[in-house]
C-alpha cells in the first residue's frame, strides 16, 4: 500500500503536466499562432496575401537578425542573474568607431570588423569589471555605461553620421547567399554556437549555476568574478557583431543608432523562457522571441499602423514578456 501511494504521489496531475508543457513550449505555439493569424488577416485587410511570401518572410528574418544576435548575449547575462542596459549604446559606439577607421585610414573591411568587435569586447569587459570587481549592481553599472558609451560615440563623431567608408565592407555584409542575407546566416550561426555553449560547455553550466545561486556556486569553487567578466565580454562581443551588420545595412555610422535595442533584446530573451531572476534560459526560445517581435513589427507595417501606435504595441509586448516570466516562475514553484 505504501508503495502504491508513493507511485501515485510521484505522478504529476494533469493540470501540472499541461502547465509544464505551456511553460516550456508556449512561446513556439505563440509563434505558430501568430503566423496563422497573419496569414488569414493579410488578404482580408490588404486584399492580397502579402505576409506569407518568401520575400516577406526573409525580410522578417533579416529584421530579427540584429536583435537575435544581441539577445543571445543578453540571454547569457540574464541567466547569470545580471542585466545589460548598455547594448544599444555599444552598437552605436562600435558602429561609429568602425566607420571612422575605414573612412579616415587606408584600412579596409577587416580593420572595420576588428574595431567593431574590439570596441564591443572592451565595453563588455568594462561592464564586467564594474560588476565583478567594483561590485556594482548590474542594473546600476550598465545604466551608467549606457550613457558613457553613447556619450563617447557622440564625441568622436561630433554628433554626426559617418559616411563614405569602404564600399567593399557594405557589399560583403549586406550581401545575400542565394536568397538568404548574410546577416540571417550570421545570426543563425551565433544562435547555434550560443545554444551549444550554454547547454554543453563548462562556461554555460557555470553561468546557469551562478544565476541559480551565486553563493552555492562560489562554495562549489566556481571563480565567480572571472566568469562574470567573461559573460559580459561575450555580450559585448556579440553586440559588436550586430553593429557590423547594422553598419553595412544602413551604410552609415550614427551615434544615435541602437536606442532601445536593450529592451528588444531583454524582451526576446524573457519571452523565450529566460528567467529574470537567473538560473534558467533557452537560446532557441530567445530566437523565437526575437522572431515574434520582428513579426509584430512586420504586421504593423503591413497593416499601415502609425509609428506612434507601433511603440504602444511593442511596449505591450515587453510587458507581456515580463508577465509570462512571472507566470512561469509561479508555475515552477507550484510544480
């Protein structure tokens, strides 16, 4: 009798099983439902099937690529129980720096890429230093560096857009392989590498452990400060990659680029299952979150929704992301 009672107790109730399924795979169901709804509504509102076409779907992926790359780095940061509000400013600084180097020197695309990645990594290292060594809370540290990095971008560009840099750079990073933009291919590669690192490497496992309980991770012998520094360098490096692709797409380095990128990246990560309290995250989920944000923007443009209403909708998506995170947290506690 005791064995029977134990077996029954170990079996989850139907409600719990459904809750776990929704918490784990709900974001994928939302993506599928959104595609179905837009496929049905587009002919009704536009009079033609504009949404479910290959060019438009490629455009959705292209629009999502920049956010997806930044959001992969943001996922690592949030999983470690941190936050990075400076990524938008890093995009601006890395883009301006790369554009200036290519315009004012004889150096070509390789130098431009190197400068953008170097600036991204250095900015991430500075964030990591403030958080790991100076012991500033991540929110305060990156809120401060958000202003610092943006200010430096404005100073070195004198507040103007930087044009006239190497055309080869633009041709390479805004090119297409077949019908697929290079930016989409790069984003897919970053996502794959990020997923493998987070799930299968010591770096990823330590990141999760730190976010779950930093005290426990420290007692287990994990060098917390070193890994925190590495996590923020990774975030900065990926942001530098995003800056390269954005610079090529827009053909100018502008110190005002990247505003609110941090909110889109956080929303994509949280919608995809990354817990704001740390200790849990999913790179595939983050990519789906980035695609959902891109789909929403694409749908608003297709339906000719005014830009100011688009900001209201995107703000609502961010709030929804936080609500979903809180629901998942309550669900896991109940289970």
